[in-house]
């Protein structure tokens, strides 16, 4: 955590105790602690990523104005995580995938809080089974091809997310997505995955369809380290400085605080 930043002043300005955003952040923190327990119990590697990792390094927790929490793991660990969540699911949390929610089309999972309801700004969640607060669980795998990453993201956006907004007829949705989803996830994306491995070396990218382009380097991630995030300690990339620099550049510098647009967290939290 940066000692040159007045962390309390930022908290007072953006997410003071008792504010809707702070309450939402604390609910996500509870979820992260559950995920950490599951992963440690089942020997699953994961790490804080992107803005969540930036928050840990620069602020010792959430970026004060941030309203999401993300983790990454390798595909082999994600497979183990899916099985572990089937064993560990309870009245508070469940894992949202296409298998547990047929109207969910993202290529990564979301751990959902079952005691809350969140209204998204986009329309992807119109037909979801789960609507609670969530943590994204991103899948990373070897890939050397930014082109295939862009192509898969384009297909995901147009053929799945776009159609999800337009198709409202129950049987039309069933026929369309029953055809297109398997075509992408059983045929095309596995081909992209195999081709992308050629010449990947230590370069990792989000699994096809994720719509994120910035690559990661295995040497920056492993062996994993640990950092404090709020009131607990969680796994982080071993060389988090290199990891964050490649994504954000001078990541320890604050943005112009007067230009930050706060998103109203439209979430109902139940005990």
C-alpha cells in the first residue's frame, strides 16, 4: 500500500463506512474469503488480478471507487474449481456457468452471492438464473495470438451477447443458442485454443470469448506471492510490479480524481 497516498481521505470521499458502495465491497470481500477457503482446501491456484490487484498494491484493499472484484486461474485449476464448487456450494454461494445457468454465455465463471440482487447496466443478465453480487473467475491459458483473441471476442459479442438482447421468443432462443453456443464452445474456440498455443511460450491470455486483449506472462505470476487485501491476505502474482506495469503503465499514480465517474451500485444486500 502506498504511504504517499492519503488513503483515509480517499475512503471518506468515495466509499465511507456505511455507504452503499462500501457495503457492497464488504460483501464481495466475504465472497473472496469463501473462494480462498475453497481453493486452499482443494489445492487450487488463483490470484488477485487487474484492478483488484492494483487496489491491493496501491490501496491495501479495494480501489475506493471500484465496484467489482476479479481473480484469475489457469484452465486446469478452473476445472478443479468447478468440481470443488459443486462440493462446497451452500445457501450463500453458487458458481454460475453455462452448465448451471443455460442463459449464461460468458466463457468464465461467476461466483454468485445468493443473498443479494444486483441490477447490471448491460442487458446480458436479462435471462440469468442468478442475479446476486458476484466475483468473476477468469480463465487464463497459453496463447500467442491477439488476432484470435479479438476474433473470438467479436464472435462472442455478436453471436451470443448481441443475440441475447434481441431474441425474446422462448423456442427461438432455445433453437438458436442450442446451435450457436456448441458451435463456438465445442468446435471453434477449442480450435482457436489449440492454434494459439503455437509459439505461446510463457504468454497467457484470457480464454477465447472473454473480450480482453492484454496478455500475461507466466514468469510474472509464478511462483505466487501474497498481499494484504482489506483485513485478509490473498494470493497475488509473484512479480506483481511487472504484471501491473504491463497492463496499466505507471499504476501507482492516481488518476484525476475530479474526472472519476462514480457508478451507482444498484444492489440489494440481504443478511
